[in-house]
C-alpha cells in the first residue's frame, strides 16, 4: 500500500514545487510597465487584495492569484493610500514593499522671500494635485482657521520649499508655512538684541517684511534694518515706498506717483508715524534675523542705485545728493532690485 502511495506523493511534491516556482516567478517578474500605466493611484481604504485586482485589470501583472495568495499567507496587508510611480524592472513584491512604506510621489512648491499672501494663494490655486479648501476664503477666515491672532495674516508664512502628496490641501501647506514662521520668529525673538523698538514679536515681523521688500541683497538687510530702527528711535517717519505700494493694492500698476505718496492711508509711511499696521509681505529667515539684529551705524537714509544695491547716507544733504545722482537721472537699465540670477550671468 505504501509503495503505491510513493509515486503519488512524488507527483504531489513535484506539483507543489512547480506551483511554488510559478508563484515565485510571478511575484518577482517585472511589472508590465509597457501597458501604458505609469502611476498607480491607491485610494484611501483600498486593500492589497483590491490592488492585486487593479494590477491585473490594468495589465501590469498577468495573474492576481499569486499576489493574493502571498498576501493571505504572509499576513502583509497594511498599505498607504497615494500615488505610486511605477518603475521598470520593479516586481509585484517590490511594489508591495513601497505600498507598505508609503513611498508615494511627492510634489514640491516654492514660495520666494518677499512675496505677498495673495501671490502665494495664486500659486496654490494652480496646483492640480492640491485640494482647494481655502481658495475662496477671506484673509480673516484663513487667519481664524490657522488660529492667527491678526485678521490680516500677511507675513505669517515662511518662504520655503514645501513638499506634499496628492490629496493634501492648500490649507495644509499654509499651515506648515505658518508654523515654521512662528517657530523661526520665536527663536530669533528670544535671542534678539536689547533696546530694539519692538513691543512684541509681531512688530519685528512687520519690520522684517519692510526689509525684505527694500532689498534682495543679503549684505544690505541688516544695514537697512539699522536705518529703520534708528529712524524709529529718533521719531522719524520710515518713508519707504513698498508700504505705500502695499496700501494701494490692485490700484498699483507699476508706477509710484507723487499723488500716491500724498495719499493718506494706514500703510503710507510718508504720513504715518511708526510701523504700518501689518507686514507687507512674507519675510524670509534672513530678513527676520536682520530685523532682530540690525547693523550698528549712523546712516538714516538710503536710496536705490539702480543695480539692486543702495547708497546709504548719514545726513539729509548727503541723501539728497545721492537721490540726484541715482534717482533723478535714471538710465534705461535702472533697477530697484537685483537682476535675476539667469540675467546676471
């Protein structure tokens, strides 16, 4: 009897070995990326069994049974939702490992220093992979959602590059930028110089936004902050054009006129004493550092030279001479800000 079973057992063992070899081959064979599918989208709540069916339906694997069996026998089933870029020579097991790690496609968005919140929101609105949650909110609504004390949240967002995955929202990005700005400002405020004319960190944030809009030259930030701090200390008005431009809003068309400078509003620092009521842009780390560690000196004035840098003066007479030299004889290539890197080469 036993001898009769031996051939059957051998056949069964052979079939098992063949089956295991087939399963191994199917699980380790490269995905059929030539099917045209380059990105696999895994929706929230999708199971790995469901993914196996998707892979077969889209022609990425020949059979779903090997992967389903492997999942049931191994107990590996927890995966992360998101977008996964499929690569050549990647097997079903390789993909499974990435699904478990959550190795999803990450996108990036960059906000330069000195951009306003309106400019930020315009960039966010163009991101097809972001859910638009706050696109239609007012500034006050956005401030309330992020627990920002001021109704105008301008200035509270740290310029940086932020990474996100499909399905995140514009509010998620703004929340991360806000938290980073708070952390940076808090750290610098704790280590700031004594005797500065700020009653609270928010005033330093306002000052940093002015410094950011006045210059893109790194070496000048602390010097410009020093000028503004000394003017405040002496009771002088700041008289800075970027605040006037911010106050004009959509009415500014690229040309600041004498009528604009005479206009009375909360942001016209030619008319108001002290700082404007809010920041006028989102300052970066270096502008914040300059506002809280301004350079020593005696200069009370500065004027743009036209190449992006500034001429600093101690007396009004020196300043007026510099204005006549640089402002009243503007060349065709005059610039109030530095050339973009691509143009400067």
